[in-house]
C-alpha cells in the first residue's frame, strides 16, 4: 500500500506562486487600453474583466421616432430597448428579458466603438457595419412590437448620457449618431 506524502509548507515552490500573483494583479493595476485589432476584440470574452466598479462615465442610449407620412411632423423620441420589468424572485435564476436588455446595450456600445474606428472622411461607412445593421433591426423590431400596424419611416439616434451631470444639465445632449430615415418594414 502506498503512503501519501504531504508537502511541507517550506518545500512549496514560491516562483510559480509569484508568477500567478503577478498574472492576476498586473492586469488589474495597469491602466486600461483599447484593443487595436478585430481579432483580439473577438477573444475578449475569454479574459475576465476585473474592473467591476470603474468610475461612472458616459454611456450610450438609443432612441427612435416614427414619421407616419412624409409631410407630417415626426413623433416623439422613444427609448429603445424598453427597460426590463422589475425583477422578482424567479428572475434571479431565469431572466431572459434582462439578458436581452443587457445584450442590446452591449450592441449599442459596439456600434459606438465601430463609429469611433471609422475614418472621419468616410462617415457613411458606418451603415455598412454589422453592428449598424443589428441596431437598425433592433429598432425595426421594437417598432413592430409596440405598433404592429405602423407605416411610414423611422429614424434612430444614439446619445451620450453622463450620470455625473445633474438632470437639468443633460438637456443639451450629445448626439453620437443620427441615422437617415428608414422605411418601416412589415416583415420579420
């Protein structure tokens, strides 16, 4: 029968433990940098984000408005996506509405990131990005969900909100993107 051999604390190799500690602490302590290549951006989900409680800053918000007929005034700006309903006990284990809400906001952030990576002399290229097409589909789906019989055109915008500013100072909002008028599609 084999006997178990326990390692004494003084015989534990310290070099691997120091490397492990540095590997955990350095990404947390170093300043944050934007990823340069698209390939690295695709791999970002494999690396955890240790910056859970960064200082609050600006965040993008999506709104749309509908114009039922060409010669009429467009309607008011409507927030998209609608905030999820309040959470109950069940939503702590199963929360598809909340997950969809956060996924939509991540998509809006990705569109803003794509917009910043496009050269200033070619702003029309944003309409050819996948994130723009997905946001356009998100707005179109939201219109069809809230008003199935809606016809005409719609426009969406992304604005920057700053939670550190008082509500009255946010009246002069910074428009990040204002889309051209799009035809409301009745199909899925």
